[in-house]
C-alpha cells in the first residue's frame, strides 16, 4: 500500500529562497497566477510578464497591488528579465520564443509552474500524459480512488494548477496529475509513483520543433522513476520504453471488457478505463471499487458529449478533439452515418490516414474556419466536402444534410484559436446551436 513518498531533491534554485530572490513569471493565465501566489507566499520578489493586459481581471490586478508583486505588460524585452534569479514559464509559451531575452539576461534557470509546486509536495503522484484521452483517464482514476476511500487532488493540465494545491489547506492521499508535453518540458524533478502515456501521435507540431522533441517530452515522465515505481503504456510504445532504458517495471494496457457497464462510448474509452484501473490498483483500489466508479462515470464536457437529439438525429459535441487520432477515435465510436464538422488551427498529423474511415463512416464533411486547404487536399474524393467561414453557417448546413439516425459530430481535429479562445467556447457554441434547434423544433 502506498502512503507517502519523498520526491527527488527539489530544483536547486528553490532550495534557498530569500526576500531578495527575484522570480519572473511569464504569463498571467491560471498557472502563472498560481505560481505568482505561491512564490509571494514564500516571501520572494515576483515580477509578472503578460503580453496582453486585457486578459488580467480587476481582481487579480488588485491582488498584485496589495501583495507587492510587479506587473509588466506588452511585448517581451530583455529588460523584463533583468535580474531574474529564475523564470517560471507558462505551458503554452514555446521556449525558443523566450531564448533571445533569456540570453540577454544571463540565462537565468527556467522552471515550469508544476516544477515549482513539486518542490513543496511529498504526496505520491499518479501522472498521466499522452496525445489524447488524458483528461478522461485522470478523471476515471480520481473516481476509482475516491470510490476506494482515498482523498484525491486532481489537477495539472486538467484545470487546477498544482501550486494552488500547495497553497490550499486540505491535503490528499494521492496527487492525480494530467501533464502536457509543454509542462513536462519544464519539469526536471517530477518523480511519479505511477506514470503512464496513454498514446502518442503527431500533435503540437506548431509548438514543438519536431516529432522527436514531442516524443522526448512525453517519455520524460518516466525519467526519474526507479524500480519501486510503476510505468504503464499501450503495447505499441513498450519497445520505445525499453530502448530508452527506464527503470520502473512496465505494464501494458489494451481495451478489455473488464467494465461492461461503462457509460463512455468507444473502444478507446475502454482502454482508458483499463489504464486507469491498472494505475489505481497500485494504490490499493479493488476491481469492485473501480467497476462502481466506472459505472457511475458520465462523459465529460466536450468529449463525445450528447448535445441534443432532434428529428432522430443525434448531435454530439467532441470539441476537445484537437488531433487526428482523437478524430479517428470519435468516428470509430459510431455505427451510423456521420456528418462531420471539422476545421480550425491545424496542429499536425496525418489526415490522409483517415480516408478509408471517412469513406466507410462519413456521409458529409462540413468544414469551418481555418485550415480549409489542408483538409480538402487530404480528403479530396473520400467524402463530399463543403466549407463555411464560421460554425453558425457550418452547423446550419450540417443540420440541413442530416436525416433520421444520422449523427452530426463536432470533432474538429484542430485547436480552436482561429475563431475561439479555447475548445470549451467552441463546444459551448455548438451545444447552444443544437439546443436551439431542438427547442424550436425546426432546422435553422
């Protein structure tokens, strides 16, 4: 039974914080704010850099003022980093963008927000990364641990930063962390008791320089594990794991029928549930407790979420689908004709590999927003393809094409930043359109 474990030594720059220490925080988003609060609580000088001041709420501006933190807005300059003892980066900022400014400032050490928080935690960690399915898997794991009577912190890339947990009063038996490739690049002392990669396909190649860099970031989740820890992978990644010489014993997972009462659709979710169970078993979770948690677990928002039913047509919101492989998993979850809404800021991947699946499953492709040429080139002739500038027009077109027993599926395989601030806004917009259609009893 796992109770507690000490992590490896904290980052050297965090071992001797003083009131003279200057920490520069890049980005005033959720993780940046959490890091700033934690460092201010530790009594160091905090300078926050934010390119767009419009995104800073009045409440946080007041918090900055009363706490004595410094806020600098606008385009980055070397002077903003001057005197920094270390720099805490936001996950979405490519490191190469900061390089010229850091060089001019004497190359202060770089830390991610999670790396910062790890210095002040001692609870055992279950860490999950992968291209798709991370949020569902960590949420399933948290539910299984809760069903077994464990107190859980669920956070990281899924929402609540680890720094916020450190500052909180309630402590957990297990820290369940979803970790992105961006966050892993900023973690150098992460030592999970259980670590897993759900899957690995092309993604974020608009951020990472190469697929090799992306892969290296993902596999770094195992770097500090030892023979007393546990690694979990799909079988196709086992050879790469062994090639890299990691120390933790490896267990592979595949989709099984272990949880027949699962409410999540698709073979990929059966695999996610199996991976979550293998991880939680290490912490003493019984199969009975896991099965209870899975049976009660409902689909998460924006992940194959039923938005509405109208005229025997099912409208499904899968806005969290930002990769080609996530789209593949979504399409494979249905055995009725699909009208596919896709498009947005393309992050890389082999769209052409979906051609046979489109020919089999997709009645029509309705593109919207950016990346029109990329989709049309990859899918020409595989299915009828149209394009609209925005989701309103594309949804109206898709609804007009749908007949009884069809599925209108928003599964974009892209980031949302061409038209929305995030995938949640995109999914919420789709749900409003679907709900209005159902409520009015007519097509838009």
